[in-house]
C-alpha cells in the first residue's frame, strides 16, 4: 500500500480527506471493471488507431485503489484524479514500480 497526499483535501460523508491509502489492483478488479482503454480508429487515416482512456472505468479503478465511493472520486481535484489515473494506466502498461 502507498500513501497519496491530495493537493486539495475533499469533504465526503462528514469528514475531510487529505490523503488516500492506495492498495494494489487485483484480478477481481479487472474482471469487475474491465479494460480502462478503448481503441479508437482515426477518422482520417483508416490505418491509424489510438488508445483512449475510458474515464468512467478509470474512476472506478481509482475508487477501488483508494477504497472510496465513486461519488468521492468525483470530488477530487483534476490534478489529483489525473495523477491517480496515471497510476491506473501504468498498472495496465507495466510501467509501475515492481514490488520488492
């Protein structure tokens, strides 16, 4: 588990949350939530595709990692959400720091 300090605390359920303790994602999360990216074909070049984040699913992964309800994730400052989204993306691309 790792600690993530929010740039701006959020208020949810009568409490102020200034940091999140993040757990590792697991196979159950992947089965339940699904792939967080969508392959999108270019409208102008049929041979070109790109991966686009599905922020609905990414938010569900953030909620799972932080053990927060999804409506609390919606309260995060965009820079905090995007930093957490990067962690989700790193998990799926294999860029996360391996466990020791």
